[in-house]
C-alpha cells in the first residue's frame, strides 16, 4: 500500500473514524485504524464491540493494499504534520512497518509505525443479508433534524456505566408522523419532536454513540439514510457509514410522566436564569449538597444556595408569574443543563407543587420538552 494526500483530508478522515477506536483494549486490534487503498480511494475504518465507522476519501494511490496501524500514534503523527506538506504513507514489506514522510528522498521527517495483522481486523458490518431477508427498514432524515434531536436530548441520558443500559440510550421512534427522540435517567426527561416523518421507527441507541454521530452531521436539509436491522442501526452520511449496536430492553413509558396540568407558570429570560444558577452554583460546587432553593413569589424568582460551610448565596430575578406562589428545591446540575439545552429568549416553567415534576418549554423550540423532578429533603 502506498498513497499520498494532503494533511487536511487525511486528518479529517482520522478524526471521523477515531470515535470508534479504543485508546486501550484487551483486544489490541480494536486500538487500530484500518486503511485500504484501491483505485483512487482510501477506505478507513475504526471499530469496537458496539460502534464501527467507515469513511472514504480520494488520494493519489501509488500502490494498492491494506494495513492496520495503531490509531492514536497514527493520529498524533498526522495531527502534528506541517500543513503545507503532503503526507506520504507507504507500507514496507521488508519490515512490515508503515513509513510516513513527505515523499521526498531528503524528507526532513520520517516515522515508522509497526502494523497489526490485517487479517484479524473485524469485517465491517453489512446490511445486505438483512435487506435480502426483508428485515431491514430505511428512512431518509434531514441532517439538521437528526442533529437537533440528538443534541437536545443526549445530555439527559444516564451515564454509560449505568446498570440499566436502556437508560443510557436515546429512543428514536415515530408516532403520528412525528419522529421523536427521548432520553431519561429516571430523575429527568428530555423530549424532542420533529413533524413530517412517516414510518414506524423504534430503536434505542446509546446517547454517546449518537452524540458522536451528531458531530458528523451538517446543519442542512440534506438527508442521511438510517437503516435499522434487528441488531444494528446504520447511518449513511455522505461518504461515511456509522454502525451502532442497538440497545436491548424496554424504554420507560415516557408519555405518562409528561405533566398535563399546572398550578404555577413562570415566564423568565433564559439567559438571566442560566447566569443566576451559574453564580449560585459557585457556593455549591464541591459541597456535599447539590440543591438550589427556588422561591416563586409576587413576580420574582428567588434563588438560594442554603447555608454552606464556607458561606451562602442568593439572587432575585424578575419573572412573569401566573398562579400560586411556590417554594421548591432542585438539583442545580439538572437545572443548569436543561437551561443550556433549550433555546429561546424567554422560556416557560410549569409547576404543580413542591413535590411534582417541573416542565420546561419554549415557543422558539416548539418540539422540545424538558421535565425535571424536584429534590425531596
């Protein structure tokens, strides 16, 4: 194998597949990046047990072939490569090393990377069998829609190490011609609805995998193809294919926890509230408590940290209040992250008592709901 290309093109491909390359693993091959040169294209693959990414790009192919190199080392070398020099990548059959230089005999820099056994690299998942057996389904989704859905909900999923894997996932499902993305860790829930998507989609994919996929999406109406098989989801995005293993289990019945009534509605400037929470949180970060007290009274919202070992803080901001006065305690992290996820100059907060869920919404983000349980102490 022997090819040359610009640093920008090669590095962009590495950055794409590296999301699936493990920095360390008991199975060494999962730390590698697969490279294959054929015709005028380079195919590059990164893979692990749950996620596989393949991308293709044009290069000057001098000799066809395939190798597997240690991913982090290859990435670090290309990342530090001079922007004005081509990268020359050549497999040396005598040493089984990949040689990297600028392609000239008097190259000022030369590196050699040991290769792994290319025959041990896992084959890239293929939908062909499932398609032939009628077990694959397709949807074409605008990149902007999917990107917004993922970025608006991923933060509310449980962390990857959670024992209930379905809580680490984003549920993608179609109902009543709406494509919905939903996450919950049982303490909060994020919901994003996009109209105009026909078909019966229902799949759970880890929030971490989808967050990586969102980074590959453009903010355009150009469509990507989502293919679902019984075990995997395939995302075809321009010259890149991402394959993620589906999460098994039963997603919680999220529609039952969406509040349908309220006793108090607050309209507040989102940025003012976000800044106030951030300032109050200075007293809380590192403390044993994660609580902020919210007191809604006479068109003001009072925020307070409570008494801490090193001090306390409080702030008052003007609001539009409709309904009863209320005092409620919340997790400042959940409040802060929810306010960051929602867009709009003015947001609404719906309350139904000090021990009931709080609902957040915005006219400028009509498909989004954020629901957060209060702290009961």
